[in-house]
C-alpha cells in the first residue's frame, strides 16, 4: 500500500478523530464544574488514537520498509502481551524465545523481501510444528497441549494475522 492508497483511510480516521475531539471538548465544557472520570478516560483514548494515527501516517510517509518495521514492532508488543496472559512454565521458554526472536523476525523479513509463498506457510506449518517440538524437548508434560496451543495461537494471532 502506498501513501496515495493510504490517504483516504488516514483522512477518514483524522476526520473521525477531529469529530471525537470536538465532541469531547464540548462535553468537557458543558461539565466544566463537575469532574468526570468518563470524559477523562474518553479524552485519554482519543489522544492515544491521535498518536497511533500520526505514527502510522509517518510510517507511510517514510515508505514501505518503515511500515514493515512498524508492524513488526506492533506484532512484538502484541505477542508479548498475549504471552503474559498465558500460563507458561520453564519448559516453554525455549519455544517462546523462538517465537519472539526467530519466527517473528523471519516472518517480517519474508514480507520485506516479498517472499509471500514462504510467508504464507511459515507460521501455520513450520512454526506450528517447531514450537511443540521445542517445548517437548524439555520434557514437561503438565498441560502440554494447552500451553503449546497458547503459544502457537499467540504467534498466529499476534504475528501472522497482523
């Protein structure tokens, strides 16, 4: 996607954020004598969206490779968040390490070099085979299937789907 392709999307998002910012400002003005945690929360979320749209727009301006790096960083953060919500054990650390430092960079390198044939099968085929094999090498069988599935689907959702 080029900057020209992204402009209507970014313009639409900017219009929505301008509208949301104006509505929030009006609501704050009307409730100026009463503190409102709901409006504070809404305002914080709108500011976060402004930052996200500015970062995405800057990546589009910088070019295709900047967008790939941005999405790789987003995938890293999403996978980190996903894994922190799962139940992992010491035997899973090697599989998690491979997920973060082998599979994720390799997936985005494949996008970088336009090798979409291998990109399409790296995670659903090779990572889905390699991650349980790595975890089983350490011999911890307690909840093995659940732990392995959590790691596999964390990679699938946080890296492949993004």
